[in-house]
C-alpha cells in the first residue's frame, strides 16, 4: 500500500479485520466505507451478506422465520467474514450481543463501537424503511430500550468512538484510526497495523 495518512504519517496497513458495532443509525456502513478507503482495504456489510445468502430482505427473514433464525445466519456470515483477511466489517445492531460473536471477533480482529445518543440515532433512522425492530408504534421507545440493553455490552468493544450529530464521515474514520493507534500502543501484543 502506498500513500500517507494524516499529517504526512505513513498510511496504516491494517493487519486484522475491524468490526464496527453499534445501534442502527450509528454510521457503521457509511463511516465504514470511508474508513476502508482510508486504510486501502475492502468493506463489507454483514447484513447485506445475509440478504445475499438468504435471497431475502431482512424484514422478510424476520417475518417468515423470526429473529432467532436471522441471528443464526448472522453468526455464520460473520464467522466467514472474519476469516477473509484485513477489512472493515459493518455489523447489524444485535450482532455483538451474542457471546459467540464477541468471542469470534476478539479472536480474529478488533471491535469498534460507534457510540451515539438515542436522539441522534432516532433522527438518522426515523424515516428509513427496512428496520424490523423499529416497525412499531413508538420506535423511539424501542431505541431507548435497545440503548439501555445493549450499551453495557457494546462498552466491551476494543475501541469506542463517539458519533455526534453533523460529524463528517472522514472525521469519524480519522477518530477510529486514532483510537486504533492508541489501542495498539496500550496493547502491543494485539497487532492491528502491519509494520
């Protein structure tokens, strides 16, 4: 890989998969694409891979087979993606809640929580279709509940970066890279960037 990072630093060469976690609307896909560009690696969205594998939309999977079936497929897809080398992987909001998924991520790569408050998330997702968990009378209440339930588990991530209203995708990606460098400095045994 060639080129330079911010302020003339050599561009980091990713050594492991980076797995972006967080609630819907946190920016995992949009920021993940930008981060992958900056790191010169591929990007993949695990939900898109599930849709391709099932040949059904996520709402169709939920409706016809239920959330449990979806989670089983999610685990299989994520396990496969973690074996395919350094890349940025955006996951669905519930993926990190599975202890098996957390173990697989920790064994193969690093987790990055894109943390955002509920109001920010709701503004980003309230008019976007295709989110079965929000297809209810009070979607904001569902987001509040998910934030309370999932936040403590998301906090187990290797790196946490805040996603605030109006922040540019490139700034978020730079913040993730800075967080990864800091994590590597504190945990030199975890090889994130190749030398």
